[in-house]
């Protein structure tokens, strides 16, 4: 494992509240969720627009952008899900007797098109077809994390004690299993990311594990020991992996190439007397060549390698 020095430019995005809960980006559409509103940046725009949440869809626990041109947007709260399709808004309440929603992601639907995959707090996974309202149960035991790639790949981490693994699908019908014994009995998933056939996952007290192919076993990424939030810088299996690492009184974002070469690209120092920063989410924006990071209690950070495009935001 070798380290080089490299610095990315960037700073906090003006006007973004400190209570950022989740951040997603796809096809140039950036969504930032706070407790009571969604901030949106569309392709070609320079200013974040605010949109009030549909009635009953709060507080936000998950956001997802459909992997197609003219994407639908999904907003998840513990007891409701809203799908925004242009100016049309459809809202579905979650039965009070059912477990609250924990996460959601757009993924492939058998036969073509896209569906919403919804993970509950009690470890159940459903697939909903917004056009028809049909809900199907996906027979993956004890899912604990979802992630989707720009090209449509969906990944599900399962802590099934009999077969802990990461499952992936490109068509919603055929699933591929990659065993990951470290998922058995783990304390929590801190980060989960996919790019092409590559999958990376950060497990509490276990470390970060990466697989870069359907038949490639997971291997530990020592350069990201202690990392939480993860994101791939690109959409192919050889894309570098970015992780938020937490040394005392600082926050680092470390970039690891497919060959293991690692570099600290962002360092967030803590002013004397201030609370230590904590990066809770990372997302790579391929359309703007930017990395977005939410910092608990602070707001939204954007960082760019080299001569990245994007301009100033307000």
C-alpha cells in the first residue's frame, strides 16, 4: 500500500441547511434532503432550488433518482413514500402495522423498466411498481443496505446468518451472490457503494471490503480502515474508491485506486473549540466531475479534482 499527496479544491455550498439527512445524484440531478424540504440541482443549472415535501412525507430517511433520461425522483420517510414525475406527485402511505421504511432505491424491473426497492427497519425487502401499485416481496433474508449504480445495477447487502452476502441484479429477475462472511453478526453498515460490477461496503469494527467483479471475492481495503461513507469515482469496475476516514480532530477523504494506491484528497480540519466534523454521506457526480459530501451539523461540501467543471453554487 503506497500513499501519495494530492489536494482537491472545494468548500461548503452556500445556503444549504446544517441538517442534511441524505444526498443522491444521478444524470445531473442532485437531491439534498433536510428534515422538512428537498433541495434540487438539475443538469445545466447553477442554483439549488427548494421544494417543500409532500404532505406526510417527513422526516426524510431516503432519496433516489431513477437511472433514466427524465428521471422520476423518490422521497422516503418512515411512514410514506412520494414519487415525483415532472410536476406530478404520487404519495403512498405505509401501513401503521408495518415496519417503518429505512431505505429505498430505484432498480431494474423484470421485463424492463424501473421499480422502487424498499427496505424496512425490520429487514424486509419489497419491490413496488409505481405505475400499477403492485408490491412484490424479494426473498433476500435480512437486508441491511441498498445501493444502485448509474447503469442500473442494484446491490443488496444481506446479513442472513446462514449465507451473509451481497446480492446484485441487472434485470430484477436474476440475482448474483457474492459471499461476505464479515456481514454475519456485524454491528452496522456505515457505507455501501456500487459502480459497474464493483461493490464496496464499510462494516462497523470489521473494515472496508471491495469486490470488483461478479466472480471476484471481497478483499479488505486497508487504506480505508475506519472509513464510513463510501463512493466510487466513476461508473466502471476499475473506478477509484473514495472513503471518509476519521482521525482525531479532523476528517479526511481518501481516494484508493483499483491497484491499492491511496491518497488523501480532502482534509477537513476542526477549529479549536468546535465539534469534530463527521462526513455522513459521499456521492460522486459524474456529470459535473464533483464529489458531494454531507457533514453532520454543518451542511454540504463539494470537492473537485483538477480542472473539474461545475462553477459556483448558491
